[in-house]
C-alpha cells in the first residue's frame, strides 16, 4: 500500500485485483485502515480498484459499512491487529469539538468510489437512515459526500457573489455559472443515485429524518454533553445535507414525479412535525410547476390566446396562482395561532414562503458575464491549431447554441418576473391589517420579522438575498400599512442576540442578508435623485401614522433626504456598537460570528472613518489575545484586518456622511388635523436633531461618536389627542463659597424657573430678576456680582434661559 502511486497504479491495481479475488475481506480491511490514516492515498487507491470483480465491489461496500459503524465488534483478537478500525475508535476529536478526521477521510473515499464504480448504493443509504432513526447525525457526512460527488451539487458556503447571483437565474445559468463543477459530467452517476433512492422510498424518508434531526441536535437530552462547537457543526451539516439532497431530488426527475413522491404539505406539518421552512423548501418547486401548468391551461382555454395583451396575461397568471395556493392558505390558517393573523394575512405568509429569488429579480449581469465567457471560449477554440477544422466548427456551434439558449432563458425569466410583480401589486392591499389602537406599536413588522424574514434569511445563501430583495419589493410596491423604516431599524439596531444564536454557516448567511440590506440603504443614501424617486413619497418612509384611515399623506409626513442620512448614520453606529459588544465578550461563538458577519458586510460597512477605526481597534485586540489560544479566531481576525485596511482609503469622514446640526437649535412643531394635535416632533430648524457625544465602552475606550437620535415613526391614536402639555421645570444649582445676606458657607442655592411649551390658555408673562452678590474667598478680595435673568414667554417653545453677568 505504501508503494502505490500515480505512476504504478496500473501494476499495483492488478496485484490488488488478484489479492482481493482470494482474500477480499482482509485486503479491504487493511486498505480502509490505511485510508483512515493517510487521506492522500484516496485517489491512487480508487484508480487501482478498477480490476475488482462484481463480488469484490459488494464486499468492499460491506467493509466500508463496517468501518463507518460505531462500536465495531471485535470477535477475533488476532484479526484486530490487522486494522486500526476494528477497535472502539472515537468519532470525535479528543476535545470533543469537531468530527474525527478518519470519518471525513472514509466519507470522501466512499463518495468518490460510488461515483466511479457500480457500487450498490442502497445499503449505504439504508445505513444512513437507520443511523438517523437512532439519533446519530455524524454519518450525514457520508450522504453529503455521496450526493456531492455523484451529482455535482455542492453545499458550500464559500460560494462567490457571482455564483450566488447566477443561482437566482434559470436552470441553464445555474448549471453553467452557479456551481463549481459541471452538472452534465455527472448525469450517469446521478441517475444511479436516483434509482437507489427509489428503493423503500428512501428519498422522502431521508428528507423527513433530516428535518427532524435538525431540532433533535439542539433540543434532545442525549445531546446535552456535546461541545457547543460540535453541536453547531452537526446542525450545519444536517442543514446543508438536507438542502443538497432536496435540490437533487427536485432536479433529478420531472416535477410531476417529484410531486407524487413527497407527502402533502399538511401531512408534513401535522403528522411528521416538519418545520415550516423545510416543508415549503420541499414543496416550492411543485408550486412553481403547478402555477405555470395552470397558467398555460387557462391561457390556451381562451379563444384568442395568441392575441392576449400583457395585462390580460398578467391577470391569467394571477388567477392561476390563486387557484393553486388557495388550499395552502387554508392549511396555514390552522398551522399558526389565530392571533398571528391579526397583524399579517395568511395570503402574505404563503406568498412569502412560496416565492424564490427567480420570481422577483432577473440577474442580467450574470447572464451578460456568462455570454461573454462563452464567446471567449468560441474565439479560443477558433484559434486553437491543435483542433481539427470539424472540431473547431462543432465547438463554435455548441457555443452559439448555448448563447441562444441563455438569451432565451433570460427573456422568459423577465416575462415571468413582470407577471409575478403584477400579481403582488393586486394582493398588496390585503397583506397587512390597518393600524388601530391595538396595533399602535406596529406588530405587523414584528410578525413579519419573526415568522418570515429571520427563519428564511439563515436557511440558505440564496434565501438570504431573497429576503433582502423581498423587503425592497414590498417597499417599491408602496404596500399600505408597512413601514420600511421600522423594518430596517429593527434589523440593524440590535443584532447582538441574532449573531450570538447563529451557527457558523448561519452567520455567513445572516451576514449576506445584512450586506444586501445595507447595499439598498446606501444606494438611497448616496444619491438624492434616487432617494426622491424610490423613497421620498412612499408609504414605507412615513414618519407620522394616524389612527384615522386616510389614503393621502401630507408632504411633511415623510422623512426628507437629510434626515434619512442621519438615520443611516444611526444604523451604522448601532451595528458598530453591537459588533464591539460581541468582540469584547470572552465567548468563542460571539467572537467568531461577529468576525464572520463583519467579513460579509465589508462591501457596505463601515463607511465612516471613526467607526472603522473603532472596529479595527477591537479586532486587533482580539487578534492579539487569540494568537496563542485559538488559531481559527486569529486567522479570521487577520483576514478581516487585511481587507479592512485595503478599504480604508475609500472611507469618508462623518461630516461627509451626514450633515451635522447643533443640538440647541431645535424647535417644537405641532401637526394638527381636524383641530386636534396628532403628534409633537422635536426637530432641528435646519437638518434634524442630533445628539453628538463620545460614547465609551465599559473599559473606558471610545468607540466613536454617538449617532443622531432621529425619531422613528410612531403611531398616535385618538386617545392621545388633545392632551395638554405639562410645564417643564428647569433647576439651576450654583455652588458658592458665601452668599451675602444668608451667611451660608460652601453651600448651594437653587433657582427654579417654570416655562410652558406650546402656549397655555391665560398664561401670564413672568419675569424673574435676581441679584446675588458672591464674596470671594479670603485669598481673593474682589467682589463679583452675577445677575440671573429668566424671561419666559408663553409664545416661545424653548425653556427659560438663565443669564449670568459678573462684575469685578
């Protein structure tokens, strides 16, 4: 075994073939033991096993299962010396934080050999299902490697932004630009895997068991003693394998066959207790297929179906979608408590979970990049002198046909997106309940975040982009009773708990979600014309919500451009503060997730110099502390510091990010409707109220200047109308050494002035004028006089001012 290499693989393969024909079990036992120790033997050993007989491959599969099974029996002590795998080997590392390397080596070997040779897959898949029934999720690594090697579908979180953009396109764009490998090279092996999953209904069995295992990993009592890092790894592995296997099932057969395989949505939720996100993930391809089939049926049923206008086609699509999703809406009504539907409608819930990024957005740049790449391939093939003329012609024809298919796919997706947006335009008025006294705090946004946005943005990487795009879509549709400002504010202002509760892969997806939101926010921040077109008069940017149902909003009810820039600065400051809280904690999970999120949002955050300096300082501290403790955290911090320093020249000062205003230049404005005061908003005269001060952390180190505390939208009900404003009392304490006439030494005197804001009925003008002569200390014999003049006016909205004059 130690002499096998790429150069002598043919000769050694024949020798192995002869040995396995006589004593296959012993030979395979020793081969697998060496692979568990040396992973670099995987490729030459797989090439050398091509001379095995069909019986040899069957015995190899059995030995592979024996090696992977926990607590392998030791019936013969003499034979146990031949292999290191026959003992009770630990399935995790010595510290219990990660999976043992030998399991990873065997899983990779199994995936490669199943792809290359006709190994029986049914026993391997049945073994994985039995392990899941026994609440063991370590062996999911075997299923993950088998699906990845045999189908080309990967579950990689390191997917680039270009690949992720291509994943929102059609099937052809996904296969050409969305994956690291080419799917068409794995068609034969994928067909074998599909046939194997058809035995004993293993496909749906594995999907349901994996969806149940996700919750069991976290909440089952048998998992209490596991290391926190291992629990996160197992959860991520279960989630990634579930998505990978579900994607394979939906793409390996026709959607009609797939729809017949999976149970009904109601059965998944009620009987098998599958979570809503997994149930919709499995059924989402079926919904799209059924809607398109119904749409074609209704379109062709029309007499003049070839002459239908665009508006008529959009109406036909809306009817087809309603007929397909109506039963799902009725199922979801009973799935959640009735109180939930007081804030959001079941129709909105089903619409959110049934759509994908393909339905909302056309990745035009991804299509353009792929077309240019294929054109370059055609040009390279034409200039290649090693190709014959017929081969060059065939390659150019293939590239030309591929370009035509991509352009046609882009056109069809554009038409589909227009139909979906037209359908959403008709439904938007019924998504959120009108605001009443009961919903004064806008529970609709809370329900949307809790039931829709947060569960899906951490499900997969494409779902994270979908959630950001969906928020932007319902804003651009001018959805009534939905506040875009409040939604963004609740996402950005406190990310500590969300970041802390994420696993490693979920932190990556959550960072992608935040980056997509920040990209939209900074697009509006950077250009006033875009802000005026997409935000200025939209319902999502209303700052004063009235209890009365009025369709028309006043012009001063919306956030203007400069105040929006203040809000953006506030969000950046809040993110900085939350990240620093996570970095200064001693918890490994918080520090790791914070660094992951920072790397993902680096294209959009930070933008201000002082906030970037604060983040850099704390990451440098983490880097120094973890240098000799945790190399994984040290590597993350080092990587982020290098990328942040490269971005430093493009950062701007705070004055360029938003226009500052002095805090004392404020005035109180009262907005009246029907002779009743609806809301009092304290704003600056010019640009907006700011509260500029240095904020320091618990260790006394400044983390940047506090952002502007711009008031966010609030709801004022009828119960708040007509309330009189309470007078404000201002107290000034003057510490003196001696006050003439009172014989008080080292005491204090108190001057109280009362002012009435907003103008009260029958208010009389008052004037307070006092003269206090203060004697200096024995060392200073000069006499100082101070005059305190307070002159409140009922028409003025500011507090009474105290003037001090001194005279020697």
